[in-house]
C-alpha cells in the first residue's frame, strides 16, 4: 500500500507536556496485539495492519528535514503507529528505511536514532537488521508486571520472554530502551486510603522485581534510556472504558491540560519517585542520567528530581 500523507511528523505531546524532540515515522499503521488501552483502537487507522511501500516519498521528506534542521542528532519513533516487530515484513521495511536514512544522514553529517518499540519476543524469530553508518537501533522493550500483561495485553509476549529478548538485542549490538509504560495501577485493593496505599505498594514491589531481573543481564554500556510513564487515556477512550466498566478505569483519573485522563498528580509523583529510588538502589545514583518521564509535564519532572532532556541527549 502507498501512504498518501506524510511519513515523518513531529510527535504531538499535547498542551504543556515536555517535548522530548522525537519524530514519528509512520511506515505502517495499526496493530493486532489487542492491548486494551491502545489509542489506535480509537484512531482513524486500518482495521488490519498495513505497511507502506512508497519509501521514495519518505526519502524526499528525510532530505528536506535534514536540510531544514541544523541540529546534529535526530530521534525517530518507529513504534508509535504499529509494533515495530509485529511481523517479519515490518522488519524488512525497517531495514529498507534504515538504509535510506543512513545514506542521507551520512551525506548531511547527522546522527540518527531509530526506536523500535515492541511488546513481542519476535526478535528471536526474525532476521536481524543490517548495521548502518551514522545510525543507532534502540530496542525499546515494553515492560509491565505479568498480571497487568495478562489482563490488558492479551496477544503479547510474557514478561519473562521480553526480559530474555534484551540479552538477544545486546548480542546484536542494539542499544536498549527500557520502557516502563503505561504504568497501570492494578490490581486495585480498594479506593479508600488503605486500599490505595496497598495498591501502590504492591505495584512498586512488582516493578522492583522486574528491575532486579533485568539487572542480571543488562549491559549498562548499551543502555540508551529508561522511561517511566503512567497510564493516560483520551476522552473517548476513558468514556468508553468507564461505560464498559473496564478495570483500566476503576482507579480515579482526572482530566489534565493536554486533554488526557491520568492518575492524579500526587499519585503519579509518588509512583515515579519510588520507582526512581528503586532504580538507584540497583544501578546507583548515576542511573538518573538515563531516566525520563514519558509525555509528562515539566513540573512532574522537577518534583521527581529529573533534569529535562531530549531523547537525543541520552547517548
């Protein structure tokens, strides 16, 4: 299929949200992994996954972008409109795209990061991507507690397989992106004070276990970044999930300036602070230089003691 609109678009974070400086590269649309919280179910995308073949249009856009922007580094997200490892054909087109990007980045002396975000373990099944000059692949693996995966990501890989895939990605010399998002408060043990506290403590404990398992196999020198991002829902999503009495919408959420429903500010700050504390306990104080908050407001970063950084500044 041929894409009729632009391939490359600046990521739209929403009003007031800190701009991480990334671009979305839409080489494919839709996803059939069936995550209950996924915005693609409510967007104008094909019902079945499609891949766009007219790479020559992308090449023209890329050349124009490199000519227009004076900055030296660019960050492209290839896992926003689909899962980067959804099928072998996805990897084939990514390899073709990476060849084009490498050519023009070398010509204009640019450094490029390609984030390949996934909830699968298909890295073990598909051919590896060819290494390219001036280009870094970031294997950005989504990591959630297994109970959350069981309830809200029904067709995805289990947590243990996702963690194992990190080692494989390192063997291929990919950079690693640990993506702890969306952070979903589940299970919920009650909505009174004691129930909320117990729910949060349990969730933090689950993530602490994940951090520990990853620490045994992660090559810190290949770590690009760690993201933390609490669940956020569009108005349409939130209304739909509330009406169907989804477990996703059971915990209280509030409408924020970017027109997304999120957990309250104190809840988000508490979760981030505790998770950052756990990361430091395992990897030391310097790990904070690798941590960012996904689609969050600058005042939340500040409350968590994190410096505002662009995605191109982490490696």
